[in-house]
C-alpha cells in the first residue's frame, strides 16, 4: 500500500528533536511521498532543503495569507525562481485567512491575486489556504481565472455548496485529521460526495492531528488514519482508497 501526504510541515520546530525518526515512521506506515509546504521567508529555505535531501519529499512554495503583510519587493521573484526547481510541484500555500488578524484583508487579496497570476504564468498548480473566507476565496479564484491551472483546496473545511464551486474550477479537495473526529459532520458529508478522482489526503502535520491522537503533535505517518476514515466514509477498502488518492496526487502535481 502506498500513501501520499500532500501537505505537511516537516521543517516545523516541533520536529527539531526527532525529524529523521518522524520521516522514518512515515515510510514505515506506507507513506512513500510527501509534499512539504514553504509558506514564508523562514520556511521556504527549510522546505527546499528537505526536498533536496530526501528523494520522496517534494516542495510547494508560496506566501501564506497570515504573513502577507511581510511580503517585500523581490519575494515574488524569489518564489518564481524556485518554481523551476525539479522538486517544486506547486505554489502554496496561498489564499485568505480571516481568523488570525495579522494581515489586512486588502493586503491578503493583493498577495493572493499576484500569486495566482504567477502560477498561471508558470503553469503551476496552487495549494489554497482558506480559513473563514470561503466567499472571497472562490470569488478571487474565479476573477483571476485559476481554473486555467487548478490546484488543491488544502484541508477543506467548507460546505458542499462551496466544494461544488471549487470542483467546478478544476480543484481537488484534500482532507485531513478532522474527518476522523466524531463530531465533524460537515467534512465527512463533503468527503462522501467528493468525486473519487478529485480526492486527496493530507496531515498538515504538526497540526490537525487525527483521532485517536487528537491534541498531540501530528506527523505524516498519521495520514494512514485519515485514509482509513476516508475509506470508511466512501465505503471502499483502505487499499483502494490509498491507491486512488496516490494516483490523484501524482497527476495533480505532475510527478512522474
């Protein structure tokens, strides 16, 4: 069985004491590919280092909406230059975050639009961060013609109505730890209706830890728990769910 963790943060400080062991546990759990996310001035270099060190770790690079206020002249050119690297498979995570009050909405919108434009220019898929901003995220994706490149709605948390709009724009929906929570009715209902060829799984480790480890540090090995929950929701066996989501990830990110 092969599993693909399409969104992780293995360079996070939470892994500083045992990063190699965490990666080894992921491999033992059947996670043969991972995408690490570099989302600001600090994490882009550490993400690139991981991708260059491990054959099975790929990189996405972009500017997170929480950090939008910190983007300086030249940062977009930096991201663009990294996109030519053979291990960089997406621009992200980018989007909008109305939960954390760190960057004004107008600044987030500008940085989001610029990165969609860059992705269209480079023909790269995008990885979307959306927290409490469903309407504006979909509107900007439409206005900036993101359907031309598509991408992934990371850790999707919206309604089925929002999901349908994202699917219509050519995006995949990625699900993580919340689909294992007993009280997570909406993510489970959305996953159940998501077409199999648009379904991805992730951990977002060290965050959003699945049951039964909720409240503790997440790690990529736990994507198997997400796969088990997704297989149960879909009414198929784990092996089939793993292979379908693995193939979806390879195709979405252009990995051969």
